[in-house]
C-alpha cells in the first residue's frame, strides 16, 4: 500500500513539474529555441578602386568597400533629398543628400582582377535591410530659415545684432541655412527680441554686470502663426556697462539658437 502511494505521489509530482516547465517555456521562451535574426538577402556585387602599386592593400580595401556599398544599394536602393534655391530664374544654391540604408552582415570574395589600371573585386554579400538612421540637422527641404532680431540697450548698443550673431552661429552649426529677413512665402521666419538690464553689485568693483533675455519665435510663412518659441537668459561682466549688455545678449542668443537648432529639427522632421 505504501509503495503504491509512493508511486502515485511521485507520478503526480513529475506531472506537475512537466506542466510548470511547459508553461514557463511558453511564457518566456525556451532557452534552447533559436532566435530569428533580421532577414538577410544574398547578392553579388562588384567594386572598383585605382590599382596603386605602392598601396595594393589600401586599393583592395577601397574596392571591397565600394562592392559592399553597391550590394546594399541593390537591396535597399538610395534615398535622395534635394534642396534648390532659385531667385530670378537662377539657381543660387543646391544641396543633395544621399542615404543608403542597410548593412552587410558578411561577405565572401568571389574574384579579384585588374582592368585598365583599376582593381576589380567581386563579392557575394549578405545584406540586412535596416531603417536608415535619421541624419543630424533638419531635413534638406526645410533647412532654410530667415532671421530678424531687434532690441536696444540703455547705452544705445545693438542688442538685437549681438543676439542674432549667437543665434545664427548655433543654427549654422546645427545644419540650417540662415538668410536675412525678407519676404519668402516658403521659408520659416525666426524673430528674436533682446533686452538687457544692469545688475548692480558692489562686490564687482570696477566691473559692470548685465543680464539679458532673448525671446525667439518661429513663424509659419503661410499662416503667420507662431509654431515654436523659447526665451533664454544669460549674464556677463565687463568694465564697460554697454559691453556687458552686449556680451550678455550674445550669450543668451547662443542658448536660444542652440535650443532652436535641436527642437526645430525635431519638429521639421515630424512634419516632413
């Protein structure tokens, strides 16, 4: 009787453990089950590079890189974005951005030869098609903005010009094309206003302190509505009170321009 009970108990325990293992395997996945990786596609491609006798290994690397690029282009294609500025029927500026998405996970060299001073490498590559990472800066089609700034100080200093210099510098570094203010129905208009006040402090001795505030807004050219805005403040010291205000306005403009370069790029990519 006891042996029968032991057998029955052991059978129940074994069945219970098997059930728990099955549930865990279905919930979190079996450790032994292979994970499916990204889909790959095998293609053949050729790459070319000048056959430099002084650097054959470098020529081979360049030809291999060209072959891998062509392999990715076969699978994913090339995305082109163009921006052309035209005034009075003349093209003044053109910017073309080319992007190739995807990567070569592995490759094998099929052949290697020289033809007319060029090194030719033929490979078979396994390409993984991946979404292209978003390039830095704004979309090429939306990169052009106009900038107008105003603001004067207590000593007739040009605070608007100082703030505009800081804003322009950061926008250019962020990939924008900044033009002077003017009528343009298709260009985002940026408007800045700078103000500065002295900050008296006896501890500064001969130095003068000023604090500036720069307000920056982006206006839709079609509707005239404000689509983005910010306000930044900064302080500066100088022996001359007017120069202290100018330096503070420029520093606040740098902060405003830096924020505009990041946040406007995000907004324009969403719209694009």
